[in-house]
């Protein structure tokens, strides 16, 4: 009883900050309210039914899955490779480790603005470099073409977030006993076998944590895409978070925007719970 009394202030803050806005969003999602005007009439689950049958929702959902899969998978691979490199002994390793953190330390708004300048079709550094090396014969609008806009966003997101995966993997690599590595080398294990049977088991747990964090963050990404493409061109980079913003604020449909926000929240919750179950089963299997 005393423990609950001590937790009451924290519970009150959580209810005020999380509980009340969530409850109000649920209430709003069951109405046809507009952003400006009346509170709207009760329509039940009509907004949810419209969203699930909407082509905009289905397209944004596929775009979100595509961005999440390619971005997170690339970050995991690049992060592990960089961690393996920085775990070696060479001159300047400490400086390189410090420089690696810079992209992750930058605010996403700054990161998105930098990459938007790099991709600029008139004076962007990417066009200049590719032209000088003879890889392209004319400047291109990387963010203005549906075929290249998503790839450009994924590159920007990977550059921003792979250091997090690398730091987690590097910390895990420090825990691998040198005796086990030496024994594997003396037994004649090649580089791949040492990584597969010695290093990887120590990486799996921390990498699952990184996978959970990055998947959730990528699934609900908004600021990077909004600053760089605003969901264009031709809605080719419009994710669910962008659609929530457009539905609630651009189209001023507060009711359907709230229902879509709840759908996204539910998806992220299911994703987090699934990953937690996977992590628990992995931890149980490792005992």
C-alpha cells in the first residue's frame, strides 16, 4: 500500500500527460469532427472502416513498410560492419569512434536539411560529384522523381541512425572473451566461422534491442520525410505519419485523422509486443 502511495504523483502525471490525450483522441475518432468548427456528430467506427478501405491508407501503409524494412535492415548490416571495423586495433580508432557519433547526435531536422541540400537538383553536392566522375551526364532531381525519392530518403535515414546500431554492437563486441577468440583461432576457424560461432551469439541480444528501437522509430517517421519531400512526389514517399498529418491538419478532418492516429499507435504497440516476445524467447533459449 505504501508503495502505491509513493507512486501516486507519478501515476497522476502519466494520466494527465498520456491518459487524458489518448482518451480524448479515442472520443474524437468516433465523430466526424472538423479541425475548425463544431465538435462533430457521433459516427461510431465509420472513420476506421473508411480508413481501412481507403486507397490512400493502403498506399501509405505499403510505403511505410517498405521504408521501414529497407532502412532498418541496411542500418543493421552497416552498423554491425562498422562495429567490427572499430573493434580492431589501428591508429586513429578513438577519433573515428567519436566522429561516427556525429550523424546520430545531429537533430533530425538538421540532418534532413543537409541531405536536401546534397540532393538539390541545381547545386547539390551529389550531382556535382557524380558528374565529375562521369557517372551521370546531367544533373538530376533526386527528390523530384518517384523512382529515386524513396531511395534518397532511406540513405539519409541510414546515415543518421546506423551509429546507434554500431554503438550497441561495439559495446557487445567488448564483452566477447579474448580466450574464446584465441581458442577459435588455434582450432583453425576462419573469419566467417569465428564470427558465426563466437561473435554473433554475443551480438544477438543487443542487436535485437537495436532492431526493436529502430523498427518502431522508422515505422512512425515523420520529420525526415516531411522536411525532404513532404510525402511527394506524387505521394510516393507518403507514410502513415504523413497521412495522419494531412488528414487532420491539411484536410482538417479531425475525426478521421484521430482514427488514423489510433490505428498507427495500435500497429506500433503490436510491433513492440511482438518484438518483446521474441526477445524473451531468445533470452530463455540462451539460458
